[in-house]
C-alpha cells in the first residue's frame, strides 16, 4: 500500500530538486536536449517547406550569366563550353532555391552566426554606441541585410544543406551494409601500390646552372661503374631526408618530395638507375628495388573509412532529393543565354530557359 508523504519529507524532496536544478551539468544537458530537438524540428520542417506555396520565379540576369562566365575563365583559364555554362547557371539557381527555403524556415532569424554578422554590420553604420543588439538585429532584417550580405547568405545556404542532409544520420549503418558498400567499391579501399627505393640527390642551390649536366654525368657513371644503390648517395650532395626509403605510396612520396617526383617514381621499372627526376629540392637519380602492387585490406581496418564514405553518400542523396523537389517547384528564367548553350532538355530540372 502506498504511504502518505509527510510535510518534512516533501520539503526534503523539493530541496534536493532545487539543488539539482542549480547544477551546471544539468543545465548543459537540458540545453543540449533543447538544441537537438530544435534542429530535428527544423530538419523536419525543411522537408515540409519544399511543398509550400508556389514560389516566385528565379531570375538569372544577363549580368549574372556574364559574371558566372568570367568566374569560370578566372578559375579554368578558358571560356566555358555551353554545357559547362548551363551547369554553372544550374548551381546558381540551386543556391537561390536553398537560400529561399532557409528564409521560409526562418533560419535568418534563428541562426546565431547570421545574427552576430548583421549586428556587427549595423554597429559599423550606427552613430549610437548604446543601441541594443536586438534593435540593431531587427533593423538589419527590415533593411534586408540578411538577403544582401554575402556571408549571411552563404551561412544560410550552408545551414539548409546541413538540415537537408540530417536524414542520413537517423540510423547507424549496420555491419552488413558496410560490408556491402565495401564490396561495391572495393577498388577505392585497396592498399595503395608502393615502391622501395634509394636515390642520389643533387642540390639546386649548390649546383646552380651545372645541375642538369652534373646529374646526367653522374647517372652515366652509376650505370657504367655498376655502383651499388646502397653506396651511390656518397657521389651526390648531402640530403636532410633519407637516401634509402622503405615502401612508400605515391601519396606518401608526394608529401616528402612533391607531386612531380612521386608521379615519375611510381612509373619506374625496378632494377636499374633512372632519372634525373625533379623534386621540391633539386634533381634525383633513383633506383627502385621492388614494387608492391595494390591489395585488399581487411574489413576491420577500413570499417571507419567505409562508414564515413557511406554516410557522405547518404548525405548527398538526401540533398539531391531535396534539390529535385525544389527544381520541380521553381521556374528558372535565364536572360540572354548564349545561342550555343540552348541545348535540348538542359539540366535545370523542370525549369524553363527563356529569352
């Protein structure tokens, strides 16, 4: 039978509860739970927002197309092909769609980074140093600064991408799923090819203009006199790193000597002197002893890598699914798209390319 709690006992219980509430650890746990629930709620609403009211069309102006083309030329050092320009336009349209969804969810009002950014901007504009942050933030929103500030816009697009990809983390991949993913992409997780080598170094600073001629003469001497690889470095210049390397992959060689040297060494046939090969330091004459081919790694040794790759693939699938829905909703209108870029069925979802 349940007993009746005495007033003294109730006071003791209340005292213990008040004491627990004052504990910082409990505050942290409660705050964490609230933030997690808020994020999960936003992720769910991000899915719902895609099906909202019919949005206004997205206008890609002729000036924006020109800017996209110039940015491509600056990056690639050549003009974009028609399909490449259309792809850049698609990416710009996608970003605008995601930005609008972030605004629809009210992320511009909730995100602390956006808030700090806009308040900082307003502090630079106001003459009153005593104005409250809340007032400055409301004024920034009223001025549309959350839409015009590049950093705020980038943050909101990043946030909506993160929320869209949250669906990938609702369930931990099982061992069977990881093993299946490894079987599908076995080549990706192979142990890399490695080479074991010795080299003779000739320094650029020491040899100066004679560097290439000295390297060619020394290579001929090594071959003619059959100088053993383990002693050959005595005929070159001092070197801070090793002259005799254990098996190294191309990636490991790149970290030590640079990409050009690593690329050349991985294509050398074992058992003879090769070179000269340029590195970040100078020239090298190389003897490759043996080549270890690529081979499978055990499941346990790659489990973490496979899990990370699978989660990344799921995140991308979730984002792609959201973008697919958005592209069905938004009409994308592009002004003055070059004639050669008017390909049939451009990769803009159901959007129309006009004018």
